[in-house]
C-alpha cells in the first residue's frame, strides 16, 4: 500500500487511537505481551525506536523481524511457540 491509500489508512488508524510507532503485531499469550515490528526494506522510525525502548524497559519482549523465519525464531525464543 502506498500513496493516497496509505495516507487514508493512516488517518483512519489515528482516528481510532493508534499511536505512532506502535508495533505491527502484538501478541498476548498466557498473561504476557510480546511485540513484533515487521520491516521489509526499511528502517525503524524514531517513533518506533522510542516505543521499542519503552516496551523493553517495561520488560516486554520486542523483536524487529524481516522474514517469517525471523518472526518464528523470535516467537520461539520468547516461549510463545
């Protein structure tokens, strides 16, 4: 998604209360939270880095992944799967 459609989706998400920089996927499993930020070819924004710092300081596992294999490894490492 890019261009005007991306801008519309971002505006819609912000109206619903989405915070800039929030991870793409959040998993709540057996009383624990785990966060995944998915990146294809880009880098994390400053807002994403700030959120990552805050979540990891709070003790939440957080991973930046670039493939399904990396996501699976991160989930295994955290005990989710």
